[in-house]
C-alpha cells in the first residue's frame, strides 16, 4: 500500500485532525436522517484514535450550499457519533474561529469533538491542487494546532478540497480504517476474474457515469453496461427516442454526443431500457418506447426492462452497481431499484455497490449481508475502479513519500 495507515503512528497525547464523510441523506419533510450508515462505519476510525489516547478533532460536511434541506450543521451528527462510540462527543459550532481553536487547545487525551460543517467555509468549495489548498486560511489556522492528519473520507476522495488534500501537505498523514478498507476491496474487484462482469449505471450523475462507462469499455473491464435513471435517458435520446429530462441534465448536448459515440462503438455491450414507468399524477404508468414522447416525467424502468436486467444480473460473475433505477423514494417508482438490488443479492457474484441511494435501498430490503461490499461513496468508488486517480489517495501517497525522504 503506497500510503500510511493508523498503524504507522503513535497517537497517544497527540491532537489528530480526522476528515470523515458522515454526510447523511435527510428527509426533507421531517429533517431527520434517512440513513446513518456512514456515521456507524466511520465510528471505527474515530473510536480507535480516541482509544489510543488521541485528541480527536472531527472534520466533516453535510450537503452543499444551495440545497434547501440538507445543508445543515453537524450537531445531530455529533449526537449520533456519541451513540456509536460510547464516548461523549462534543459538537463545536465553529470551524476555524476562536471557539473552535479554544476547544481544540482544551482537549484531553481520548476526547472527541466535531467541528462545524466545513462547507460553511467558502474556501472548502474551491477545487485546486494540494499545495494551493495548503495555503488556505482554513489549513493555516488548524494545522498548527494538530500533530497528525487522518483522511478517512473515501466518499469525498475524488474532490480536491482543503479538508481533503490541504493538510497532507503540512502534517504527517495517513489513511483511516474506512479509506484503507475501501482501497483494499477495490483492488480485489480489479483482480477479480469472475465473468461476465457487469456495471449497473443509474442515478442522476450523468457526466461521471459516462466517463466511467467509457473507461470500463475501452479497457475491457466490463462485459455489459445496464443503464437506468438519467443515464439511460441520455442513451435513449442518443438512439433517437424523444425522452423528457433534458432540463435536469447540465451540458446535455455534450453528454448526448458522448452517448452516441459510445453506442456507435459498443452497441452490443450497452443495455438501454425497452420500456419505462412514467409519473402520471403520482401513479405508475408503464409505456413502451414506441409510445414516447408523452408529457410525463420518467420515474423508473418498466417491467420488461426489469426482467431483462434481472436475467443478466443473476448470471453475472462480477457486479458493480451505482445509482438507483428511478425515483425509488416514492413507493410507486421503487420497483426497478428494489428488483435490481434483490437480484444482485441473489447472484453468485463478487458484488460491489456504490454509496448513496442504492445503498439505502439495500438496507431497506435487509440485504446488507448479501452484498460483498457496500462502498461509502458512489462517485469515489466508481471513479477509482475506472482507473481515475482520486485526489485524496494521491495526496496521501505524496505525503508518505515526503516523510520517507525526510527520514
């Protein structure tokens, strides 16, 4: 492993900045967490650092500016961490100001504090190289108060932000247990020779999905691609069908061009829906592609497509899945997603599922123990598997190399 882990350092009596990703989906109506899996998983790193005598300063985010319902403080996250660590976790309503600095300086061995949402800082939203991020006010303020930096935020590892890559430039750094486990599992996926290998691409992240599909097919990593969600809408449009959804997709024409190119070269490997479920005044209304266009929102794949996809999944040797098949949060349109995750669980395959909504669906179906690995991050997981360097891993590897030279 090219980066250091928690095993490489002695944390007793040391102040440790640990970046985790405990960003949780929130119910827009109740403001309660829909799923706290990430909090539970990151507990292992946070508790281990505390048990080893470290003064643990948790850096994390929730949502992003502009979001109406989930761009919130981390007070509830701190409460949730307290439940799982068994330690009293203190929430500090500040990131780099006097309150945060005083709280860090007053810590005793084993203490755990959670600073405020790092995305409340404008600097955290700027994507720049590590050496530039190291010169932000954010890093320059907190780094002198700490002895070590632990990056455990695999789900955000594909983002070049100060809290992810800035501290590795100025502090002895290592990966936390979540980051370590994710990288080890991804290595096993890439080494897997169980065929056929399929990638199930759903959800709304069209740009990243197309990039990953292109890489998987060019390098022969995947034998089949099953599309759904907005990803499928772009491919269907590329095939000439009049599918609504353009308004939900940024840079639509660019993505349409990419989809056309992929279909021209890999038409037999890319599966697109044969029917769709539309949202007709809140009710499921299934139609064949030949019936399109219709003035209703596409909300799921249809029964014919579900049957076709299930057959492919159940006969697969390696499965990678990311993103739901439709608006699965609504009971009328959960069928595609739920049937897909059930098929993944039933398959005799090495299966890796990205984080986010499809992970929630698996938990909802009670199938967590039937999946080889449920990643904490969808985007980071698929980006890494596609061979695209993750910013966090690059920063951790360079930090390890720097420390070796200094030794």
